[in-house]
């Protein structure tokens, strides 16, 4: 699978590890940096979604997406990756396919508007039977783009090449992904999270988030594999 992420905002908050541990599924270990866990919210616009070698499917090739995530490792403590609490997207077809893989995707009504270097982003969950959630943001880059310094918190947060999910039946899976190094820009943002994060039992600290903007990132993804066979 290939896709391209555009005009992405990383908003990161430190959270006490003890507060996040109860929110993880069995089998995952919380990953920390300097003793702190992190929760991130990432709005962006997705384009070019397709299976490699095939043309994009009508209705699910381009749409906004919004993620809430934290940072974990597998049962052995190896392969640092991402665990998604929720993923909202404006493509019902893409959501249906991703949910078959065990990813917690939800259909949402979403708009993305660009004015000069600002991105105005709105999302309201519309998935039948799902907890309500809304998100409003206005953000822009404020400096030049550069790779995250080696060993830095920024590198630890963004340079991750797998994600973990619980597939139907309760089996923990890992999905491998690949992309080039992120080119990050400092950013500013006004955020209204609503219950997007708190509905997962997470309380964010009352401090400004660590913000970064990324203009474009192309990625490859592979089908999930159960951890027992990895």
C-alpha cells in the first residue's frame, strides 16, 4: 500500500507512564523518553491511497485523517512503534477496509481549508455507535524544515516504522511501514480537542503541546502480521 500525507501537524503532550499503562491492550509495553510517556494528535490530509501497482480506488484516494496515538514496543520490548487510540477519516470506504485490519477507524465529517500558510481543520465524528468526538484546529509552520536531530525527543516521536493493532478476535498484530526521514518545521496552532483524547481515559497536562509541521511525507505499508508469527 502507498499513500502520501500532506500538511500534517504533530501536537505532542507528555503524560505520566502510570496514567497511560491502563489504556494499552495486553501484550504492549509503553515506550518512554527520559521517563515520560507521550500522547500525540496528528491531523493531516491523505492523498494517493492505493495498492502498489494498481490505480487509486474512487472514493478513498484522498481525504482528511485525524489520529490520536501513543508510543509502545511489542511484548519482547523490541521494535518501537505506534499505538493508535483512534483514527477518524472522511472516507467510509477507507474506514471499512482499515477496520477489517483491527485499526480503530471512525467515519467523520471533515474539512480542510488552506489560506496562505494557515491550515484550518475541522472534524466531527459521524460513525454509527461510536463515541462522539470533534476537533477544531488552525495551524501553520513558523520556520524552515529539517530532519529531527539524532537522539532527540523529536526523532524518538516521529521516526517510527511500525504500528500495533488488536485485530478482530483479540490477536495483537504489527504492521510495518516505511518512509523517508521526516522534515519537520516548528509550528504554531490553536487547538480545540473536545473529547477526542479524554474519551480514552487520558488526561493531558495543562501545558502547551510540542508542535511540528510537515508539508509532505510519502509512505509504504504492508499487511499486518500476528505477533506470534513475527
